[in-house]
């Protein structure tokens, strides 16, 4: 396994865009570990599975019904041989993903698949909500991105074409759910560099993190 850079943070803090930019500078693959939960949530919603049935969800997590694929531009999700990547970004899917990610059985069933992503190349940039605390606790570089609720809602509203005020309330609810769940709650990993992206451009964030990552990797 090569070096690992983890980028954690709440929804719409810029994790995917920053991870993509950083991976290009480092010339290594990147993966959104959240895509595993969104993919499973999508599969569950379209398979008629009871979202409270932990056994059924765990079985679906390990089935061949769906899969996650890393690409240069995005982390793809395929369901029954159809590319559903554009659909997993829906708020309904995100809310279900947040719900089922609180089940220890579900998290355990996806952990190995997430960690296997680090064996693809000489390194990996992994973004999500527990990459630096649970998935890759020994990562050489740990980053935690944050931003104001209003700024994050604005980003999501532009991406999805939804009302910004509605998204503020939804994101605060999801942040609360992710931060207070008993299993792998959203939190700042030990030794992580915290970056508030509210007043920063994407280029500025990537440049700052790249410099920090290079310094840590060379140590």
C-alpha cells in the first residue's frame, strides 16, 4: 500500500473538488468513501429493502448488485450494470446514506472495500467523513475541511438546483446526525490540518493542502 492522504469534513465543504485537484498534483488515484454509502443507499431504495433491516442491508452491501469504480474525475457507482453516479447525489439518497452509515454492521461490511482502494497505485487521496479516523487511521496526511453552513448550502444549491434555505436546514440536521452517531462520528482526526474553505478559492485550498501533504510525505 502506498501513502494515503485523507480529507474529511461535512457535506459540501469541498472535499470532492479538492480531492480531485490534489490527486492530479500528486499523480495518484482518489476515492470518495461516501460513494460506498450513497451507492448502498441507492441500491437499497431501488431494491425495496427495509432501511431498518440491518441484515438485509449488510447482505446487499456485499452483493454483486452494485459496485464502486474509481476514475480520474469522479467515484462512480454502478447498479445492476447501470451507471447511477449522477443520481446518488440526490438529497434523498444522501439522507438514507447518513441513516444507514450509523449501523455498525453496514460500516463493517464496506470497510474492506474502501481500504482496498489504497492498493491500486503508489498512493491514494481518500475523502469522506471518517477516512482519517476509521478507514485509514494510519494515513500519512490528514486534512479536515470545513465551511459555514450557508456557504455549503449555496454550493449544494448550485449543484442540485435546489432552494438554498431548505438545504441549510437539511445540512444542519445531517451534520447533527453524522456528528452524534455512536459509530464513526464525524470529527476532526488526530494530527489533521483543519482548513476553513469559506473564504478560499478551490485553487487556494488545493495549493495549501498540497504543500502540507508533500512536507508530511517526505518526512
